[in-house]
C-alpha cells in the first residue's frame, strides 16, 4: 500500500474518495491502524472529504481497538460532521470488501425510525453518530 501511495504522490495523481476508501479498507483488513490514521490525516491536504464509507471505516477501526479521536476532532474542526451524509465511494469498492458494522448499524437505526422521521430529516454525520 505504501508503494501505491508513493507512486500516486510521485505522479501527482489526484486522490478521490473511492481510491482513498480502497486504501483505507485495505489498512482496516490488515489491522494496520497506524497507517490508516496517518492516511486519514492526509485528507485535508489532498482535498478529500470523508463520506459515509470513510466514517464507517473510522468507527469500525475504533471497534477493533484503534483510537480515532484525533481524526474525529479534525473533522469536527473542519465542520464535516455537520454536513449532509453522502455516499461518494464507488459501490464496487464496497462490494469487494463488504459493509462494515457502522454503516449496517446506521441502516438498521434508520429503518427502525418512523416513516415521517426518515423522510423529513436531512441527516448529518453527527445524527448518525448519535443514532448508533
């Protein structure tokens, strides 16, 4: 993974959320939390904004023993926690690795809400964090 990231940097390849999610999912599967958190810390300088998959990776890593507080604080300072939830990662990336626990929990929590509450509310990441 390090070699891939280095090649991307050397060739000035633009990062996007799908590429970032694939790399993060790989680090999560390898349980390499140090590199996972380091890679997340590079998002602002690469102009990559997290999406639902990224939040899921962060919280799944926390469930596995990693500490994502710094990353969450960084996103809070950037105002990203209060943005509308988006799913910008290509679905193919998810189908290759599967959904994590956090996105599944969010889906279950949303489906248990009353229909009016589901349809009328514009959900933010903070809403989902508080919901699950």
